[in-house]
């Protein structure tokens, strides 16, 4: 039922609008204009610190789905407006059934594909005069830097009973679990000295950090747990023993006990290396979000699987290794699944969107939302 050409055109328009995390104002204005054209009122709610836009929240009244136990639910549809770097001046190129870039930037299908799909679903509902269930629409900001936008959303703004975050990859994957994540920021402070005249008087902070990192368990720890050091910066010149270095990393797991042991191991290597070299350690460990698990017998899962069946898509229910707005919604009592729209190679300059899957995935979401109300 959707307008395929319009869906693709909307996506291309969205990715051409720069919207790095905390700089989503232009994209937010575009989305709110599109909602206004449909007669849907929206508001920006919960602007993160340092951001230029808030989360866009809208509500579309409707006819509740006919559930045997009485009144049907309000369904949440969610996507985020921001993209990762390099994400400025994105120019989408369409060829051989794929949309990608020239390799200089990400495409931004994560998560502009989700935004475009929701807008197209709303346009289809309005044009076809479909008897849709009550829908809450939430377009978040700053998702890519720690789900910051969703965290800033007031609890009272969340009105849905359950929902779907359109933030996955393959259209047949139903992601019903996600891990808890902790972030670590470590400042290692040594002592500066001339590297050629009296290096023995210095304490090389980069060396201390390197020794610690070399002894950390990183990468795939087990099927539930991962860890990474993703950023290191420090030093001033090659002829100066570096006095200070900062490293940033993370650990994730579906098992809280495993996660705590992993974080403790990373902390231990840092403290041990600093003691050996008489360096100072300033360490900050922060929980970014909690894990969630949505049961296979839940109402939201039943609705999702029925919609995939009507779309002739064989579902694969599996856990995710990443976090999303769904972590926050689940933590606030709104069971939320993560569904994909055909994007691949996310967070890289090789990112691409398979057009056939994008169209079929958008139709799938519409089928899920509508239930069996419209045949």
C-alpha cells in the first residue's frame, strides 16, 4: 500500500540533511513540517544538554486493535534522527538496487531509514484512510552517543503500551534482547621530561596506558559479553615524554555478573600499570543503559510475528549486541522490539541500504501496526 517512490525520495532528502548527534535541528524541523502537513501535531520534548533540538513526540488517535482481553494498546513507533561521523554533506547514490555514498561519509540509513519509513506509514494511513490503532511516534535525538535523547525524555511523555524501534539491519530479524553497557574513561597522569636529554626523569603516560590495554580482555569475551577500547589521545611532541593520556572504552553483556567482572578486569589492569610506573589514575565508570529481554509470548512479540507472517517474511528472533532507544523504553515499562529495514555495514563508510528490503521492511512495519483490522 505504500508509495515506494515517495519512500525512497523521503529517505534521500533526510540523509542530505546534516544531523550529527546534538546537531539535529534541521532534520527535526523537516520532520515536524512533514507531520504538520498530515495534520499531526508534534512537540520537541527533552532536549539533551548541549543539543540544538529535542525529541519529537507526536500522537495519532485511532481505533484500538481487537484483542480478546478487551481494549487494545497504544503502539509506539520510534527512530532516531542523528547519525554517526563522518556524516556531513552526505550524498546518496542509487545503483544496482542499493543506495550508498561515494565512500567519504556514512550513508545515514542508521537511522534515517527508520525515520523515512515511519513518515511513509503515516502518509499511507492518512491517504488510504486506514483504521489504524492509536500510535505514539517518537523521533529521538543523540541516540548514537549513548542514547542521550531517550534518557532526556520525561517519563510522563511516554504513553504507549508497547512498541517498535526501527533501528536494526535485516528485515527478518526481530531483536528481543540487548545488553547492559558500561563506559570507562581513564586519565593517566605521568611526568613530562625531555625525551632526548633526561628521559629517565619522565613517566610516559602513553606507555602506561599501552601496558594496561595489552593486558585487558577485549573483543568478543563470550557469546553474551564484549569489550573495547575505542579512543586514546595524549602527548604533545616527539621530544617530550607524554605526561598525560586519556583512553575511553566500553563493556557490554546480557549477564550483569559477567559485565561486572569484565569491568573489574579492565579497572585492575589500569590500576596495576599505574602503580608499577608511579603514575596517577583518574577513572570514571558510567552505566549507559540497562539490558532488556522481551518474552516470546508477550503481546508485542505476537503482534510482530503475525505481521511478519502476513508479509511472507520468516522471522529470526535473536538478541542484539548493541544498545538502542529500546533499552530506555523497556526500562520505563514499555516493552519494545528492534526491527530492521535493510541497512548494512552500519557505522562505516561502506554503509548501504538495499532498496527492495527497505520497501518490503516498511510494508512489514505497516502490516505489524495494522494487525488484521484492514484485512
